[in-house]
């Protein structure tokens, strides 16, 4: 399995260094034969090639079996004509990575303000309120007058169907409970269609219990009782926001793993951003990216029916749990280790276990 590794901006290089260590250990232990190829995107690529991403990089990613994308300083990238393309959007769109799966769970030793829970947000990734992926050419945000902006939201039947199907398939491997999150009371046509399609797809999965919540009420419900939820399916922006909330509820945004998957390609990417406030300080929690890498191995194992990849994925998750139980973690989840030291601890435990 060849994986393209892009460290990214902010806390990306330090958390990706740990993730690379973890992947190398998993490769050795489970005989995965991983080939990890380092590439650049974001600020470093903008400096070197005049663009945050290049078509050569895209071809390399397409020729590989997976991509690990570090967090990107997306807020800095404003003008595509100057090469400032949002790499995250670029790969999601170019590789048609329509399903963004973001699991969140609590760990007994990580303090939280909620009861134990284990859920997954399934977020549509290629349309919705994201102006940068809605139109073939040009943006879907318009400055009508200096004081008036219109931002378009695109919802299509095809994208609703495929995200609903991905969510029900995931629910079948979990507790068989789907919650549809929407704003159909206001976005009557778009979210009306989203609910209708999710429920129609649900008819093919009679074992799965279905309910739905309006997104604003959902925020209260998920804070009050996250343990009520199992698999949550929603449109792009709601899923983006909701999954940061569920990751933080589990103890830290630094715990949120995330996989962007399509029919052909997949990309592991931390749920959090580049966190410039803590970049370069050796305090970022690497687990979000490490768990995303585990999800990528699992995806490849399922796709190619190679059990050693799914076994390696489970072993990485287990070792993260073990480090959390033993307190060998960064300070955001109650430990006192630096990012690099967490990587070293991981390797020590993983090779022993
Ligand atoms: P961006 O503009 O790239 O989205 P951001 O700082 O606005 O970056 P996040 O990176 O998602 O957004 O981070 C929000 C806050 O959560 C950060 O300020 C940081 O304190 C905390 N945080 C995020 N990721 C981690 C992590 N891996 N470890 C510890 N804390 C984190």
C-alpha cells in the first residue's frame, strides 16, 4: 500500500511526524509493506511551486492507494488565481471523496462533562454551503453590492443518495441507529429532499432505527445526552460544525479522527484545523491524525479484503486507548507529554503488545 503523506501547516508537521512513526510501526508489525511518500501542499507548496496544490501532486495521489493530508491553513488561502487553493477542498472534489466519516467516543480516563458515548458523524463532503465546491468554474459566493453577499447552497439527489447509503452501511456495523440532522423547517426544499432520500434509502435497511432532528435542537441534544446517538448523517456544513462539537465533547478536538472516502480513493485527515496558536510548541495532540491513519488502513483492508490492514487499524486504536488509560498523553487530555514523546510512547507500547 502506497500512502502519500502531506504534513501540512501549523501543527501538521509535528502531528504527521508521529503519524508516520505509527504507520511505520504498524507496517513492520503487521507486515503491511507500506510505502510512505512525503509530498508538500499548502504554504510550503505555494512558496516552492506558486500554488498550494499542483496537478502533478494530484496524479501522484491518484496513483497511490491512499492520502494522509495534514491540517491546512485554509483561512490564509483566499485567491485561487494566485495559486491559493484550499487543498482540503481540492482533494475532496478532485477525488470525489463524498463521505466524511468522523467518529467520536469517550475514554474512561479522559475527563469530560458528559456521559460515555460512542458515535459517528457522516458528513456530505462535496456540496452544501461550501462555496468552493458548488460550481464547475467560478465561486458560488457573490458580492452583489459592496454590502450584499449571496452564498449559494447546492443539494443534489445524487449526493444525498450516496451519503445516505454510506451512513446506513456504517450504521449496520455499529448500533443500527441513524439520526438525520437537517434544517428542513427553513431550508424546506433542499433539506426536505435530504430527509426524504435518507428515509427512502433507509427502507433498504429495515434493521436500522431512524430518527431526525433539526440542527439547532440537535446541538442541545448532543451536549445534553450524546450517548443517545450512534450514526448521524447530515449535510456538509452542519456535519463540519457538529463533528467539531462531538470531538470536543469526547475530551478534545485533538481526539477526532476523520476519513474522507469515495468509491475509488480515500484520505485520512484530522477533524481539527492547523491550530496556529499551538503550532511548533510540541503540545498538539497527535491522536486525531493517528486515528485518521488507522481509518485509512481499515478502508484499504476492507476494499482489498486484506485482513492484516484491518487488524493493524484495530491495533492502532487499541494502543491509543492504552496510552490514554496510562496517562501518556498530551496536556489537552490531562497528560504532560509533548507531541513527540507521545509518538515514542506509542512505538514502545505497540512493539511490545
Ligand atoms: P484553522 O484556521 O486551520 O481551522 P483553528 O485554530 O481556527 O485553525 P482548529 O485547528 O480546529 O482551528 O483548532 C481550534 C482550537 O482547538 C485550537 O486553537 C487549539 O487550541 C485546539 N486544538 C485543535 N487541534 C488540537 C490538537 N491536535 N491538540 C490540541 N489542541 C488542539
